[in-house]
């Protein structure tokens, strides 16, 4: 395979327009798109994950969207294997491929390879699961912010499984989770080209608020109601669903839940923007 093959990686915060931009580039290069969004993999989660619409999917061939069930176990290692196999097939025919998504760990797995993490005893993981059950997610967020601020700025802090994993690695090793994510890069047979979509903060926040309103109009409440019986699954520990589950549990009104979705999405976008701007290998595409 030619060393000149290029993987254009489209990153950026939530609601920044990554899907539309990726489709534009895919049409320009007459190539295909791989999703690196760890929630768009699941067929049962469409509205709340802002999956490409049928019209958008028809404009360019997409891979790894709606290919799993929320009941499937699927790791970042599984994604790395599947994405590389798809890339090999694309590069047999094309010189350029597109990868799009906001999940940094999945992007790094494909472009640089996975780092080695220490083995975590079940007892350590159980310790943090118990803390989550007794103290709530805010308690885990506070610990992570104190012991590993770098990862805190990158991770979806509304996802307890991600927090528990990072804190478990920290507890067993005495080192921040982020310190295990800076090993030597694997040399791939393609060259990544990193493009990050960048908006003024107030414009991005407005886009987020309007997108949440659009999701509610499109039926997010009904989608969340259908998924409510499975709310314990890792795939559903996701902004847009957890807030509505709390509403179904009587913990807040619908209006409050929608406001929380907007707030948590804006908070997540702020951390994403911080991370993209800190990593200067991303070329910023400003709007």
C-alpha cells in the first residue's frame, strides 16, 4: 500500500457540524467515511446521538454507524480492529479516506495504536462503583478533576463507566490515567491529517441549544422512553438519555431535563474545545 494514502480526521466539539463537513470532503475526494463516534455505533440510539440522517447517509458511504446493539459488548480495541480493516479495503481503491467523530480515544486508537494499561483488580473497580452508587457521579468527577485534570478535560464526565475506569487505573498504579495514553505511536501505513472545526463559543452554544430543541421535536423523548428499561447499560450512560431517565424517575420535570441536556452538552463542548486547542497537531477550521 502506498505511503501516500491519507486519512482525513474530522474532529471538533459536539454540534460543530462534523457530519456535514465530512460528507462535503468525502464527495470532493469520492471516498468513504468511518464514524469514530462511540455512541453512533448503536442502532437503537439515533436521535440522541445525532446520527447522520438517511439523506446524509445517501450522499456518501458511511461505516460503523448503527452496526451494533446496545446489548453488544464492544471495546475500543474492537473498534481499532474493525476500522483498520475497513481502511485497508478503502485504500485498495482510494488514496483518501475520511474519519469523523468526537471520541478522542477511538481516533487515537486508529491513528496511533492503543496504549498499555495496568491490570485492575475487580475489588478496586468495585470500590469506585460503590462510591458512585452512594455518593453520585459528582463525587467521581471531583476526584478525577483533582488527580487527573488532563483526562478530566477530555472525557465525557457524565459517563460513570469512563470515570470509574480512569479512577481504577489511577488507584492501582498511583499514576494518572492520562499518563498511560502517551506511549510510542504505532506507525500506520497511512498519514493522518487532523482537522478540527472551531466556532466562537457563544455561536457553538447556540448551535447546541437549538440542536437539543430539534432533537426533542424529532422524538428524543419517545426514543429515551423505549430505552429506559435498559438504562443500566454502558451505552446509555450518555448525555441526552441520562437526563430524560432522571425525568422518568421523577427526579426533575421535562423542562428541567431538557435544560440539563443543554447544560451538560455545553459543558462537554467546552472541555472538547480546550482539548483540541491544546493539541496543536489539529489544524483548526474556523467558522
